[in-house]
C-alpha cells in the first residue's frame, strides 16, 4: 500500500527558513532514496507535484516537493542563497530559460548520468540554450512565447478584427471598454499585461520595443542598443495605457493577476503565456468558448515579436544523489509527461514530435499554430550578458516601470538605462 507523509523540514534548516509554508509530498518506501524537488508555486497550473508523485510510485524512491515563489526574481534569489551556501537541501531545480549560464557553477552535467540518447527529440536550440562550456546543465520541460488573448465575442459584437498593431489594440480596447462600462460592466478594462517591476515586465517590454524595431536591449555582439527613438515610442505608448485601457493596478500585475482579470470576463485583451489558454477554457469560467489567442501586435514599422520563455530541470551540484535526481529530471521531461502537460495544461512541449501529435492538437489546437511563433521568438539577452543578465534585466524593468508610473519620460529613462548598462558591461560581458 502506498503511503504519503509530509517530511519535517527541521532537518533542513536552510529550507525551513527560506520556504516557510512550502508543500511537501512524499512517497514512502523502506529502502528508498529521498529526492527533494523545487517545483512551482503550487497553483492551478503547477503540474510538478503530480509528476513527482508519479515518479516516486514508479521508482520506489521518495520525493519531497517544495513550492517556490511565483515571481521568477524571488525564485532566483532563493536558489542563489541555497546554492551559494552549497546546500544539498534541494536536489532538482526548476530553472528559467535565462538562468543556465548564471547558475552553471552550481549545476551538474546531466550527460554524466543519462543515456547517450538523452537529448534526442528535443528542439536543438533549447538543448543549446541549456548547455554551457560543453556541459548539459538542464533538460527543457516546457517552452513559452508571449501571446495576445482576445475576447472573440466582444470583437464580433463591436465589429472589429484582431488588431495588427499596438495602436489598433489601443483604439479598439478603449472603444469596447467604454461601451461595456456604459452598458453596466464598470470593471471592464481594455488590456491587461504583466506590469510589475520584475522579470515578467522585461518580457513584455522587450516585445513592445522589438516589435517597434527598437532592438533587444543588448545585441548579439554585446552592444547596448536600447536607447533609440523606436524604443522610446513603444514605451511612450505603453505608458499611455495606464489609467486609460489598463487599470492603475496593472503596474503590480504578474501573470496570475492579469489572468484573473481576463478570466473573470473583465478585459478585452490580455498579454500572457500559453498556460492561460486551458485555464480560461475550463468548464464554468466566465470566458469559456469566448476567447482566442493570436500573435502579439507590432509597431508601425516593425513585426510581431514574442519573447521566448520556458522552464527546464537541473540537478544541484550539491545533491547527495545526482544520478537518482537526474533520473527524475529525465522522467519529468520525457515524451509522455510532456504530452500530458500539453493536453491538460496547455504547456508548449520542448519535443518537436508533440507539435504534430493528434491528441495534443485535438485538446489544445493553438499549440500547433504556435510552432512558428516559438521558432521565431526573440530571446532575452541572457547568453550575451552571461552572469550579468539579472542586473541587466533588473535595470531594464525598473526603468520601464518608472515610465509606466509616470515618473520619467521614455527618452529620459532609456538614456539613463543606456548609461547603467554600459557601466555594467564596460569590461566585457
């Protein structure tokens, strides 16, 4: 008979102090090895605990699941504190697509513990992203790209097509928002996105700027390119949304806050990741069958751009059981587990074959349509800036947040940002 228990965290003082209130799930066996995995925030879209339980039941090992902050910045700070202390408290880490280079000194080379064909079937670019100095530091679990979600019923009612440009979105959102408010829905907003000063704002603002032809903050050669008229135009338009088509509170929204407003039926448009699709289409939601997703708009001279995201699984260099931990990583990223993740949660697989899988496409039709968007998405400048990337991103989203808050003009903020980034990279990235 399978038994489950909640392990005491008192034997892990560092985790106990950093992860107070975290969930733990353990499959108990007499001679089992216990592996601790750092999952997501334990919310509705966090499939990690269930998969970890399945692995425990399959292998006879024990697994302790620890929830981590929703914010990527807070999650990274947690990891850096744990790994900086060379703590073996967590064996398996869920890491952002921009972290392999930053965390490289603390991660094992998975190739040491997995079969020779362990990378077959994955997108080669994603394997390359997770490889540093010839070492495979993580296996990709799911990938992301920013999308525009829109209310099909409202656009049809008011006679509009899906907007191609950000200015069209602004005009349509304002018209529908105001009409719906006059009709009695005072909570209706035109557009919600991730406006809090955190990594999510970096992804949003990079889409605005790049789609205006303003570049990618730091180019592939390491040159700081963010201070240009196109970037200023993009941020100026975004700032105009606040208090007009977007609520003042959007400046504190992360993914779930934006989804909550849209899923409650109180927004015409939303920028979010693919995971929001299946949650919005769930039985009983206010928008079930009333929305769709499309590529993001672009500036007057630019093209639609989606920032690439996603998460991978890595093993801590300080794990006492790296081979067993690597086996859990292989299980989490295997074909069948990724397929279930796609079907149930709408997460984009990192295995190419699943984009032609009939069951996946039947359950989540938009996944097949996203293939081109994902292949052509724009990465954040993490590879070129290396260990400096968190500071680059921090400087970027803080300056953008100043613009959204009305505390700085876009041109002024970008000039200041350029100076900050040049100082960061003055000795090379």
